[in-house]
């Protein structure tokens, strides 16, 4: 009997995900925007469930003849990140951040967001969710932020 990890290893060894993206796509592109997880949070069973559903639809669209590139992303800004850093520093109010220094605080936030990235990558691979994480977008980068402003405009 073939074990799930053997299947995943086969996919990696033979670049099956990449081949699925490169195959002929007579229906054109099927654009999928991965709602990125907050990278400094721990992956949970609810992430496994949502990714399994996403993968089901994306594989189905691939079988229908679409090219599905599946670019991953990392949510690296906002309240969850700030709260995590505030907790580590023992801050309880906004004035604590200002006294510490906003630039220094922001730098700590940027460093903290990738502390659990290996957990996310391992979980993503373990469940067989095909996603390009090597070229993932990062939400604190100016290119991403500017694209959001462009969309809202």
C-alpha cells in the first residue's frame, strides 16, 4: 500500500505541481488569490480544512483545462503581528510603543512574522496542498501595499 508521504515525495521528486502549471491550458488562466495566513501565528486544524477545500477546487479547475498558478502569500502586518510583539515586550498601552520607538517596534514586527514560517511550510507540504511558497508575496512589501491602494482606487 502506498503511504501518503510516499505520494508527496513522488510529487516533489517529479515536479508534479510545476508540471500541472506548465501543461497546456486551453481554457486560459484561472486566477486564485490565496488569502494568506498571518505568518507569526500557529497553523491549526482549521487551516488544514480550508486549504483542503481550496486545493480541491484548484485541482478541479486544472483538470478542466485551466492554468492555476497558485501563488502563496504571507500576511505580515496588522494587529495580530503587533499584539504578538507587544506581548513579548510586555507592553500594555500605545504609549509603551511610542516610548520604545516606533521604528524599532516596526523592525521587531518584521522579524517576528517569519518565526513560524517553517511550521506553515511543513503543514502545507504535509497535507499535499500545492502552493508556490518560494515566490510568495509578502504583505508588508511596498509592491503589495501599492497594489492594494491601486485596487481600492
